[in-house]
C-alpha cells in the first residue's frame, strides 16, 4: 500500500493532480487508479475532480504490472555505462523520457525497452520502467536507469538523501555579478499557471541550487549548476527568479534576445545539459562519476558566442 499526505502545496488541487505529484506518476495514471477504484481519499472512493485539502490521506495498492503502453523502438541512444544492475544514458535534446499525452512514441523508455530487452525495474509502474529520475524534454544529458528493483530502491534513496551528485552545464542570459553563489528558494506550482513552476511561492518545497560562472560573453554567461535538491524545473526557475533565465527557455525566459531568435534553429529550447552525474553503486558500494561532455548544439552556440 502506497500512502501520502497532502501538504499545503496541494490544498485545493484536484485529486488526480495531487495524486500525480504525491506519487510521482502521470496524471493519466492517477486518473486510471481513481476510475478503477484503487486510489482512496481518506479511506473512501472519490471522483478525480474531488478537491484535496491539506492533511488529506491518499492511498492505493500498487496494481499488478502489465505490459507497458510504450512499445520497444529501435531508437539510437548513447549508453555511457552499463552493467547487470543499472545503466547511465546520455539523453538527447528533444526526447521525452517516458510516454505522456502527445508523446507516446519516440521516448527514452521505448528506446530502453528495445535496447535492454525488458531488463528494467518495475517499481515505477508500466509507464516508467527503470526510470529513477528524469530531465526535461529539451534538456539533454545524463540519466541513470535501474535494471533491477534492488538498484532502483537504493538509487532512489540516494536522490532522496541528496547524496546523488548532479551538475549541469548551461548558458544564461546576462552576466551575474558574483562568480559563485547559491539560490535557496522554495519551488512550487505557479498559482497563476498550474502548468508552470515558480520560486518563493507559499507552500513550495525547499530547493537549493549552487552555481559558478565558467565563461562570460557579450550578454550571456556559461555556468555550472549543482543540484542539492531535485525539484521540477529547478535550475530554470531559480535562474529566472534572479533575472538570468536559461538561453532559449521560452517558458521561464523574459522574451527572446536577438541572438536567441537568430539561432533558434540550433537551440530548440533551453541551453541546459546534465553533464555530470555521481552516485554510489547499489551493488558493490563504490562511488562512480561520469562526464558526458557537451552535445553538438551546445558546442555550436559556444563557438558563436566566442566569436562575438
């Protein structure tokens, strides 16, 4: 039985939306659990549009695993490291991690199902086999994939304890005054637009991003970000909140600059790459760290900026 208590952040949300966030499942998956009479609100059945209040208890029995909606697809994907328990994958920009409305094919999950012949953990259900954490569609970079349930549990625990190292290479608009610093501001749903996140909102969750300027250009800066927490859109929201949104970010940016407009065909979304990842191997207990380098689109942008 999986249980979770609604927090102030979820007060007033629909049941399906709250369940989606509390249990880290898609809204469609939450709706299906409610429709099937599996998910309970304070011990009773409720409709998916029922409103949740702070302190309400949501619970459901994990349904028996079925064949994933995602189908194996022969999609090239770069495997940085692989053994019998896990794999480290370098996700390209533009690829969705797991199936969702509008993106049922061409996902990383489909590529993994083909590449690993179904040898993926089942803890996150049929829609996200093996997926321990995720990154945005238009953010490229490293993800760790669990091939066994044991590996999944141990890796998820490291993420929860913030001992899972994640560093991102990115380019922002403007030039921050400080070479190094940190942003310690809560991140939660934007009260004016529930599809977006916002920094410093009431009921948001604690979020900490450490940053370092590594190169300065005319009107832009290259930066290294270290995540100490893993909130949705954390880096993008935090940098936007201090007036330096990610280059190419059409959701949290303040309007495209002339450079971004000119090179939109190269950017295709925010210039952010999950370059480094470090964790303790769930099998032998040894620390492992990987550097993916940067993809071609990132190199092209840097080259253009250096030319001035």
